[in-house]
C-alpha cells in the first residue's frame, strides 16, 4: 500500500488508540489485539512491518461511519466523503480479514467483514458512470483516484475470492473494474495519456490493477487494449535518460518507491516485456544518481532532478 504515508498511518493509529470509546460510533468494532507488546517472533521476517498495521485495524474501523466512509481524516486530504482516495484502506481491512497468520486475530472476523463491506459500498458508490473516480471534487474524473482504485480494488477482490467472502461485493467489484478499465485504457483519454506522461506512477498503478483484474475476469478486447497501453507507457512514461516522468521531471521517491513497485506488480500479472526494459533503463539511470555509503548501509540520492519530493537517502 504505497499511496499513503505509512508513518502517518502508524502515528494516527497511535493517537487514535482510544477511538473505540468515542460516542456516535456506528459500526460494530472488532476487538483489538490482546493488551501488551506483540510477540514479534510470530511474524515472519518479511512481515515484521505489518505489526504496527495490526494495531491500527480497530481504530481504523472505529473512525468509519455507518455508510462506510473512513472518516478519521488522517490518511488522505481532503477528508471529504467524495474523495475516493480516502477509501483505499478497504485493501488494508481486506488483508487482515482474509489472511491466516498466528498473530492475526482478525481473519474471518464478522465485525471487520461488515466494516469492509460498508467501506466497499461507499467506495463503489463514488464511481462515475464512465468508470472514473473523484478526488478533489465530486465531479472530478481523477487519474490518481482511478489508477489507485484499480490497483487496490483488484487486489481486494482477489483476496475476497480466495477467502470466499462477500460474494455480492465480488460481482460489483468486477463490474466496477471493467468500467474503470474501459475509461483508463482508452488512448484518447487525455486525463490518463499525454504525449509525455505527467504522473507516470499513477498511470502505471492503473495498468497493474488492470492486469490483475483481467487475470480473474478475462476480456479479450480489454486485454488487447492493455497490451497497447504497456507499449504506450514505455514510449511516453520514461525519459531518454531513464527516469520516469513526474510533473516536471524525475523524482526519486515516486520513481523508486511507487513507480518501480507498480512496474514490478504489473509485470508479475502480465509478463509484458516492455516493463522489464523500463526497469533496466531506470536502474541504469540510478547508477548515476546514487552514491553508496562506504559501509554498504544505504545510498545517498542526488536530489537535484527531483520535481516533487526531497528525500536524500
């Protein structure tokens, strides 16, 4: 889940630790994990980072309205009911509701599934007739909101299918994703496609979501459009130097921490060779813009070309 600040999520969850006691809470609340420190030995090495998220599940549901809006306001701005980006945490809830781990008490939890169902209902209700979602105003047809929705909702639907839960929502998700793909993959849609992409990471997120959705619900016409879109991404989303386009240039955070994982996910779902070529060209560019620490602990980044963020390490 890379479209929100993990630090903000964790900090917000800590600050909201007692939200279950707030008056007016409309959804039943799943019980928090047992009090006391988590036994980190139960977490696999690659899942240690999940421990703080585990503590956020109950406060997150406590913030939701009966209509499924994530009303806490500490994950996306504006914290408005029309902002589809706020609803991306349906994937967080779906993951904990469906995954069997010795440290996860939420798998199959009825209260969590009810909250997830409500959250999905609100999310799907925000979709425009043309398949897009809004972000900064109710009437906006947003690239970011739609691209990331395709990613999170396709992953959520895959989790629901494997777990065999919320079958009615599964069907609605499939239909919503098909509408989104029809809007997103259209080469004439200049919100998504420009001669030089404005925000390549957002476009790539939508393509990764489309690839996963089409694995579960094949559609030959949309699959053909997706293949063409991958070629178009390679032609318009990457500079001759190798960095990926963001606003007015490169950006290490968005290129490395958002775009590159989305490329990897899209390749995992599709096997499209354009994505491998793009990753290879980008890592070549990194060779000129990262300086290795002598002890091998990390890298200093050249921030001069960054157009959106200033991370130096």
